[in-house]
């Protein structure tokens, strides 16, 4: 799977599982995303980092860890 396909798929998952906030952006917690995405790929954190680098998503912190960061909000920016 190419980089762009993985990032596109990640954004689709956020869009379909997240909730739209008052600002119009769709957000999910890391736990929600991880639980949904783990059946598709175990590379979710790496894909999230690439998506953030390209300005597609936002979340606090440098790295996300399952368990510790379950409540971190991931926001789709596109």
C-alpha cells in the first residue's frame, strides 16, 4: 500500500468514525482510531505522524502510545 493510499484511508476512517465539532472539523480519540484501525493495519501511529506532517490531522504530543494516549483527540483538518 502506498503512502498516499494509507493516509487517504486513515482520513476516511477518521471521517467515518469521528464526530464533527462546532468548528466543523471531525475528531476521534486515539483509542477509537486504534480500535477501528488495528484490524486494517498495525502501522496506525506511523501513518498518523505522516498525515500530521502533511497538515491533514492534528493531535498533541510527539508520539502516541496505546493505553497512555487513548484519550488524545485526533482532528481531521481537511
